[in-house]
């Protein structure tokens, strides 16, 4: 039951419903994934019709995905499809049955380190799968296509905080390279076929129902089991940790912020990332308060009331030393800046983890 705190969600439900003048029928790919589940569940609570598509791959515990999916299926406005985004026949069937006017493409092969071990899965899911979503959008012209990218695309950039107009030509992992490719693919389709696309660059998302391959999940599991945690680069890492409830709010508020064609634009937003030749925009979604890994672990120890045994290791291949998001564009477009503190977010995660496991 742990999703977004009800008090906070009620306030912005009213805010969101007030600005939603478009049809509220959305296809969410990756709907049984961590972010897709939270987003689908929140939009369902706002009386949306949600078509969920998920491949239920075994990259991590499928039972966790099934548990998320089961909760979504309790809502009669949720329509569940199991399959891969590479399946163009299935995508056409979904459109024929439901005619979604909003597409939120979150399905992807995630993980920096796994992209070193199994790069072909990133080609199939992130490149070929995204191609089929773009083809679907070209064919049916949704009101708005929104797609997930990642802060990993900033690669070796050291000019902090990271902003959307920086060059992203030095990816440090194949995962980041496929996501940067997704951005380029999406821009070309938006330009050629004249439909609006917003890309999100997510910054280290955490919270209840999170992915078992993420640091918070691994740390919590090992600390509670009296096992050591692996601390990479001897703890000299800085991350912009973003609570999933804040992320969901940001995505939802961006749904009606449709990038306009060049000849229809009136507003001039400072440092906007909108394309000169397409209805295409990139938006960072982060917390904009980077935290040192040591401080992150200390906060988790406080929440758990238990000290971690630490196994200090070197830097992993493909990792980035620091992320720090500039979210001025997000605020300019939506009036929103994430405010969930690390203590609040971690407490919600631990509460969920203990109740689930």
C-alpha cells in the first residue's frame, strides 16, 4: 500500500485534474516495473484509463513485478497486457482496442553494470523496442509521447549542476549510450513526422517497491541480514537521489505540457531545451540535492537503527563519480520542485520493505 503519501497526493491530484483538458487514456510501457507501477497507480487514482504493457522479464525477481501488477489489476480501469515493446502486432492491437492518446514509454533494459555483461539485451529492448514505440506514435499520432531517458547520458560531464542543454557525447556505459540513442531517435521522429515528444532524464530514483538491483534495496537487505554491504570507490560517490513520489508528480504535471510546433510557440522559457526544428523537449527530473554515499549509508543506518558492515571496493566500470541535476526547466514548466527529504523517502522504503518481506 506504500506509494505516495495520501496527504501530499490529494493536494496535487486536485492540481493535476484541474489542468488536464486532454483525454485521460494512457499506454504505459513497463507498467509492472518500479516507476511504471507507481505512475500507473497514481493516474488510476486520478480516474485515468491505463493500458499497461510489460514483458515481465527476469532481470530481477519476477514475483515482485507480479505483486505490483496484481495491485494494478484490482482497478477496473487498468487493462493489462504482457508482451515486449518489440511486438508491433501487439502494439497495433492495443491501439485498436483502446486508442490511447498519451503514451508513456518507460520499458527498458536498465542497469549500468548489466550492460557490460549482456549488451545485446540493451539493443533489443532499448533500441529496437523504442523504435517500435516511435513507429506506433508515427502511425497513430498521440497527443503526447513521453519517454524515459537517464542522467547517465551526461557521461563524463563535470560542469555541475547538469542541465539539459549540455553536450552528452561521452557516455560511460553502453546503457547510457542506448539511452542517448533513444533521445536522438525520438528527435528525428518528432522532426520528420511532426508529433510532440518529451524525454525525461531521471536521477537515481528510489522508494517503496524499488528495484532489487538498486543500492538502497541491496543495502537494506544486507544490513537487516547482518551481511556486509559493498561500498564502491571507497564511498567517494555523490548521487542526486530522487524519491519516486516526486518523480511521479513531475511526470504527471508534464503530461499536459505538450511541446508545440515551432510556428505555434509564444512562450519563451529561459534555458528551455525545446528543439529549434521539432516539437521535442528534454527535462531533468531530480532532487537537485546531491548526497555523498557515506552520508546516504549513515541515514539508512539511522532509519534502520543498525550499523552496516562495509566492504570497501574500487570504482566499477561504467560508473559516474557525481550526478547533480539542474531542475529549473522542470520548475518553469510545472511550478514543481521535488521536496521529499532523504530521511522521509528512506523511511517509506524501509516501511514497505519490512511489510513486504
